[in-house]
C-alpha cells in the first residue's frame, strides 16, 4: 500500500472491536481494565495472538492501525465521564 498513514481511508474506525476479538481468542476477557487486559495478552504466546481470526476487517486497511481515540488526536468532543 502507498500513501500516508494519516489519510482518512487509513484510519481504523473501531480498533477496540478487533482488540476484543484477539482477547477472546487468547482467553482474556475484553471486559478487563485496560492494564489487566494488556498484561493478559502479554502473557500469551505470540503464535496464539497471531492465529486470531479477525472478522469483518476493513476492506483497505488492517485491523490495527491509526485511529482517533481522543487521547493523542483530539476528537473535539467533550471528555466522557
């Protein structure tokens, strides 16, 4: 692929959905707090993580890539509580 990772078509609209798929495949609960989920995934063998079937991937993008999360890129929306 060519182009910039900052192109609008390169953004992944819902990366949390794909992260939940990986978590479930790795026997980690996607409902865990962020830090606990990361630790659970880090404790899994890499071959388990790479073998995750990703359902409903974006057509011209990867399941994991640039996204607007409101932390690094300001969404312009007021912070959620």
